[in-house]
C-alpha cells in the first residue's frame, strides 16, 4: 500500500520537475551550456564593432546629431594642437631673444649727471641720411665725411660715399660719387664699411676701410687705398693685399688713422671676434664670448707699410655687451690720449659712444663711466660709430633714424682737469662782406638743433 502511494507520488512529481527545467531563461544557463544561434550572432557583431575602434564608429553612417557634435569638437581640438605646434617655437624663440644678454644694456642714470645734457644748444645736428660709421677729415677749410656704403649687400652700390661741408653744420652728399671705384684683388664688390682718411707728408691721402674678403668666407679685413692725387675726394686706388686680417679674431673692421705729436702714423681697428661667435646679438652674446679687442698698428710715413707687430690697447668688459668697436684716437696738448669706441650691438638701443684716456698711445687706457653719448641723450637712439676732429672740438657719428642710420654732427668739450668729455654747442664761423669790409661772425646752432631729426 505504501509502495503504491509512493510510486504514485513519484510519477506525479517527475513531470513537474521537467517542466521547471524547461522554463529557465537563457541567462540562467551555465556558461558551459550552448546558446541559441541568434545570441551567437549578436555576440559576434559586438566583437566586430569593438575591433573597428572609436574613429570608425564616429564616422560610420548615418550621422546623428550627437555624432556631428563629437566630430566638430574633435576637429577643433586637432586644429588647436596644430596651431600650438606651429606657434610655440616662434613664441619661445622670441622670448629667448628678449632674454638674450646681448640686448641687456644699462643707461647711465641721469639724476646726478652733468647738466650739459639738458641744454638744448648742445643737441647734435642731423646732417646726412643713411650715412653710418662716418670718418672725418678737415683740409683747406673743407670738412670731408666718408661713410659705410649705402647698400651694403649690393655689388652695384658705390663703395665709399663722400659728403662735404664748409661750416660743419650744412653738409652736401656727393650723390652717386664713389671715392674708391676700383677694388683690390683680395676683396669682393660689396659690404665696404667704416672708411676714414688721413693726409700723408707728400700731400696724398690714404683711405682705410673694412672690405669683405674673397678667400676667408664672408669675413672682413682692413684695406688701404692711396689717392692718385692731392684731392681728398680721390679717387683712391686700393692695395691688392689687405693691410690687416687677423684670422684668429675672425678678421678686422672699423679702421681709424692717427698721427701722433712726433709724426708717427698709426691705424687702430677692431678684431672682429663676434663674426665667429656662438650666436645671439651681433653673433657674440651666447657664452663663451669671443674676444673683440681694439688693436693698434704703427705704420711708416707712407701710411701703408706696417712697423712691428700690432698691439691690443683695449679689451671688452662686462659693461660692453657682446662687443666693442669703431675705435678713434685723438691727442690733447697736455699729452693725454683719448680713445673713443662703441659698445653693444649696433642693432640694440644699448649702442653708444664710450671713451677712455691714457698717457701713451699704447695705453693702458682708463675707461670713464658715463658714455659720451647713449640712447635718450638729446632724444637720440643708438648713437655710435663716432669720429672726432683732431683738436677734439667736433664729432660726427650715426644714430637711428626711421629705419636707417643717419649722420649727426656736434660740438665737444674736453675737460682736461678730470679727463671727462661732454657735448657742447656747435659754433658756425662765417664771413660776411659789408661795404667791402669782411666781418667774421659766430653764431650757435640753437635754431638748427630745434629742426634736426
């Protein structure tokens, strides 16, 4: 009986258990159990989409609004990155240039300076447009100025331009005239810089200049040319060999002749070390700085034959930026020698006119703290490349003017008691004829200074 009921219950429960198993969903199946064909297709499609990547999905059609927004944002981001990659090096380069020590200069403070720098009559006078690095000569009542050629890199440009004046204030540029129309065998027909002239005992003149060599890369050396007559205008015939070309300094530039009280002739010039420097302002503001010495060479009375070895008379110091250049020497009656020179790069507002003094033409020279001329003096910008008259009363130099370097002229006062020099008012000496009587009158240049550029 019990066996019968037990058997009956077992039969009734068995179908119920089978029904329960058949009603389980696919999610309840174990991982080892086979899925349906539809589920396997879905899984394969998902894996295929993952392999395509994000960009493939973004560019897949159709383009929904959300996808368009994402693509637009992505495109803007790519453009922004490209702009950053292009502009960042430029910005960093400019920032580095602004920090370049070659452009770091110190203007002498004006609080306790000589009051002469605030006197309008002492203001230098604008003289000639585009006439850098002027040399100066006075002969038979006429002043001659010789300048760097107006188009330095143009082989068709004149080599040595000349301007003249009878009163030192009003100057005439001899347009198109070339004081040195021919060239020496050692140079090329461009980039002639900073000429200067001296008269020899025989009445002829010697012109010294910086010429670009044809066998020493693009470096410059010192050339000399002799006039074919006794006219300071020339023409000058150049030597076929350079007068000075120190390769250890990268050549030489900015020659200036000097006759001492004993009659000996010299030429002083700059060893052009910044032309082989490590870069930066004027090629020499990135350390280690190359030496740029001022060098003195004695000459025979012909002005072209060297006597002995050249001697360094001044070196660069920490106040000079990347270089010193444009030397010029004069001697006063008390036996004091004054060496004028420029420091800093000529493209910098730190460019100036400095000076030092000594009791021998060969030095040692003692520098004076306050430059004779610097930026902001009388409204000038980057004055430099100066040459003084032999008596030390007049000066020619260049300063920035509307993208060029123009020649200015001025008066100078040398104070022998303390070896200092200041700018002074120019005086015009003119002869006025009245009733057959010649009267010499002297006027200052206040009105001219007011109208100068």
